[in-house]
C-alpha cells in the first residue's frame, strides 16, 4: 500500500522548517506537523526575542555610558513595557515567513496537532492516523527545571515565559551562567534589574575558553551583576508564587522579585512515543542518530536539538536540510559537527569556531592572538576589551579560532569560511580588508602567521636566496 506522505516532518522549528522546504523543493509530498506555533523556539522564545531584548538593553547601555564621548543623557529612563513591545514586534515581523500560507506556496502542507508514532511507518496527529514513507523528527528541546525544596511554591521564569513580562523585575535571580543565563541576565541588568546569577560551574560560559569567560565576567561586574560561582540552590521560599527568597547550599539567602531558570534543556519526546516506531533514544535522552542523521528505523531521520546536535538555530537548519536530502534523494550526506560556529550575544560577544586554541598541540599547531587594544577601530569606539585568536596547522591552514569583542559574531563569518574551506592564512592575509574594522584583529592574526612562516624554515631560506640573487643581478648591471 502506498503511504499517504513521502515525508512527514514533526516539529516546525528551524530544523523542521528547513527539512520541509528542502523536501518540497525536491518534489516530495510533505506534511509538517506542529503542536504549538509555526517557527519553534528560535522565532518565539529563543534567538529572535532574545536578540531583540539585547538590542534594547544595548541602547540603554550606550546611553548610560555615553558621558565618555562628551554626550550627556541626564535622567535616563527605560520603559520596559516598550522594550518588550519592540521584542514582540520583531517576532511578529518575522513570523509570516514561517506561516502555513508561506509553506503552502512552497508545496508543504501543515497540520496543527500532536504527533504520536503508532508503528514503523505510521503515526497519529491528535488521534487521526497517517502513513509515511519517511519521517524527520525535529521536536526540539524545552527548558529544564531545577528540583529542590519549594520549587512547587514559585512560578519560575524560563526562556519560554520571560517574554510575557511587562514589568521589569527589580530583583532578578538567574539560575545558570550558560548562554541563556548570560545573555538574558546581562540584558535585564542593562534594562535596570538588580541581577544575581547563581552558577553551578566555576565560571561563566563554562564551555568557552577561560579568557573569554574572564572578559565577560569583568563586563558583568561593570553592569553591576553579581555572579556566585560553584553554588547550587537548596531551597526556595515564596508566599505569593512570584517573589521570594532563594537559599543556596552554603546558606546564602537571596531575595528576588522573580527567579529565572536557565540550567540547560531536555527533549520533548514523551508524547511522541518514538519506541513504537523502533527509534532508539541515547542515554542522555536524545534521538539516537548516525552521522547521516538516520535513526535506528532506516525510514526515520532526526535533526536539530532533538538529535542531540549543538543547540543552535543554524545547526538545526543545516541538519534539517541534510536529513531531508538524505531521506528524499537516498543520499548519505553527513553533518559536520566540528565546524559549527557559535556566538553568545553578550557584551562583548563571544564567538568561536573549529579547533579551540586550548586544544592546540605544541609543534603541530600554532596559535596567534591579536588584541583589540591595538585594533584602531576598537580604540576609536573605546571598546578595547577583546581579541582575535586563531589556530593554524603546520601548513598555515586555519583550523579554528575565537573572536571576543563588539560585533564578534559578524567577524566570525570570515573565520568560519576559512575553517570550513581549510583556507591558509596566506589567503586571508592576502585579501585587502577595509580599514578600520573590528575584523582587523582577525586579519592581523593571519598576517602574524604569514610573517612567522616568512621568518622560519624553508620559506625563510628561499626568500634570502631570492634577495641574494636579486642583489647580485642588480649589482652585475653596475648599479
Ligand atoms: C533564549 C534562547 C536564545 C537562543 N539564541 C540563539 C541564537 O542567538 N542563535 C542560535 O543559533 N540559537 C539560539 N538558540 C537555540 C535555538 O533556538 C535552538 O537551537 C533551535 O530553535 C532548535 O531548533 P529545533 O528545530 O531543533 O527545535 P525547536 O525550535 O524547539 O522546534 C521544535 C518544534 O517541535 C514541536 N513539537 C514537539 N513535539 C511535537 C509533537 N509531538 N508533535 C508536533 N509538534 C511537536 C514544538 O512545539 C516546536 O515548535 C536560543 C535558544 C534559546 C532558548
Ligand atoms: N547565542 C546563542 O547561540 C544561544 C543563546 C542562548 C541559548 N543557546 C543554546 O541553548 C542552550 C541552552 O542554554 P542554557 O543556558 O540553558 O544551558 P547551558 O548548558 O548553556 O548552561 C547551563 C548553565 O547552568 C549551570 N547549571 C546547571 N544546573 C544548575 C543548577 N541547578 N543551578 C545553577 N546552575 C546550574 C551550568 O553550570 C551552566 O553554566 C545552549 O547550550 C545553547 O546551545 C544558544
């Protein structure tokens, strides 16, 4: 019996949207199932609202610190409700791109409902049965909530619910100093909250290198944010369900108006029943996929956060495309996890791709750093905190790097292309870069490697030989 659909995609976040559009472009009959809002976390509760809030916070910060340029903004006020209005407007402006109408134009049919597998090639959507030849699971993740005494007495904010606030919490305690805790904690502090971050790890952004963490920590200090490292909450006490007091494992008591949990994410697979389709789950609770994103059921693929890939919208999108291409065209394209660029949109931004400098091996790799303190644009903007650092192999090919500073995420594009295409520093150094830009720091790091190569080994001997020949030739002409 022919299946109803060539491909059913479950979940309409970045992974599911790209998977559906890709498959439809190949001419497949595609059904996209979404239980909540088309667009997923990135649009409604993730990238878009957080970057819009950060933009408002940045405006407040610039105004507050503009004295150093001789610009006075006395009686600065922040209207938090209007800042949140900007956040909602940005979401509403982008949302139509992911609407059912826009998808229908591309040939993707959308059904609203909860998907649940019933067999190896069948599922139900809100109880109605459907069959598929292939499927992509792109169900994403949701905020993990902490468990300690009293958590049932308080309505903890998460990255799902914070966007409903219209009033700025005077006193915000954030649990977790990772990407979400850092981005949202700093934004709320700049908009006027008194922010304390309680972080279980010993430093902020523990998955980034130590120097980046230290620079960000210093910036948090200037924003008036208190960070308590290596601590956990033991108890929370709240009488009205919103405000209360958080008691830490060392007895510290932290009063709060609102408490924000940002301690990581878990998958939403409970209702999907992947086991009924023969899809295995990893011990960490993600869909178990091979390098081509195929699950233990050869007809079912997975992409994005649900597949345990690095939790970024661009990763979700690219992996969605890989999964759909493999499903529809019968290819075995793989997703390369090692060249994933990432940017934490704090101030300064922390951006990185490929091999981390701390993983460089002496004698095999070289590491070059260029400081923003000697980057003219950074000096002109009085934003000298930051640096660019690259890792190159013995042939001068760029393997990875870090950029910390204003607009670091924009400069990362060039570094990502270099790492992904295995370009040598000679290519980057040889391309004329417009002056003055923050990208000069990256450019200078690549020039440092080229200069290093010119001064060492066979290249140095070759250049000296050429110069000697030239001197002898010109001398021979009787100059
Ligand atoms: C605050 C925050 C800020 C972020 N900022 C950035 C950033 O700046 N840059 C970046 O790259 N990444 C960022 N991320 C991460 C990014 O949002 C995620 O990696 C990305 O959204 C994952 O996409 P996805 O498609 O895998 O899953 P999701 O976007 O979570 O989509 C999954 C969809 O599946 C639906 N679903 C689940 N189960 C079912 C079911 N059984 N039936 C039907 N539908 C179902 C859900 O309702 C959901 O809409 C941020 C995340 C957060 C929370
Ligand atoms: N700019 C971006 O691309 C961006 C922005 C936000 C989120 N994201 C993605 O979303 C993912 C989830 O972000 P996240 O911040 O929730 O998780 P995370 O894994 O980045 O950080 C969690 C932090 O919480 C701490 N922690 C864990 N349990 C704790 C507890 N009980 N009490 C106190 N601290 C605790 C950890 O030590 C860690 O510092 C990120 O890994 C990232 O991939 C990306």
